C-alpha cells in the first residue's frame, strides 16, 4: 500500500477515532440545546399569537391562509429537493436569503388586495408557517434554516442552508460548549 510508506511509524494512533471525535463530527448535524429551546419557545409564542386570529377572521380568510400554508410546504419541499440534489448550487447563505425572502414576500403581499394572497391571508399564512417550522425545527433538532424543517421531516434529511438568526447563535453555542467541555 503506497500511502503506508508515507505514514508515521505510529500510524495506528492517527487512524484511531475516539468517541469524542465521532460526536464532534455529528454535532453540526443537530442544533445545540439552547438553540433548540429558543426555536421551540419562539415557535410556541408565535403560534399562541397567531391561533386566536383564525377564530377572529372570516372563514374565507382562515381557509385561504391554511391553503397557503400547504402551498408553502410544497414550495419549500421543492427548494429542499433542488438544494439537496444540488440541481442549482445555492450557497448556504444565498439559499437562506431565498428561503427567507419567499416568506417575507408572502407576508408583504398579504397586506395587499390581491385575490389569493391579500386581505391578510398571506400574513397569517407566513406567521403560521414560521411558527410551525420553528416548533418542528426545535423538536427535531434541525440545524440551519428552520423554514426547511418541515420538508426535512418529510424527506428524512435536513438541508444545509444557514439560518440568518439561529446559525450564528448555534455556532456561538458550539464554540462555547467545546471551550468549556460541556
């Protein structure tokens, strides 16, 4: 074997993998505990805020919003397929901006008088989808973009898109935990 010729004499120490290094290799695939709790708390708070609105708006608006949530699940599932199969090579940050931009666009369009998105349907759907996504991301310990958590559950694989808010917090928490040996 050619690679053994250049290996150090005690190469068994180099190739031996400890349990600590295995867990550190798997750690970025899961959100750290504080990040999980923040996702769950924020998602729960958003759902507590949004749920009463469904009982106060006309049935047409509530049903339109729920249909838009289903549409968002479909659109984000398509984004998941495109990103995970690398059909279009989004960078992690660019993909997060596209994913988040879609939700912001729907929210802004909800303030208009457009027949499908307007009259508050888009705003209610965006807030509902974000709340559910945060809860799913927290419970499943999905790292990165929480908007991709629902498709991640459907497909059994999380995408590697960064989250504009939680990814820096998760990175900081991982750094602190590794520094303090937690």
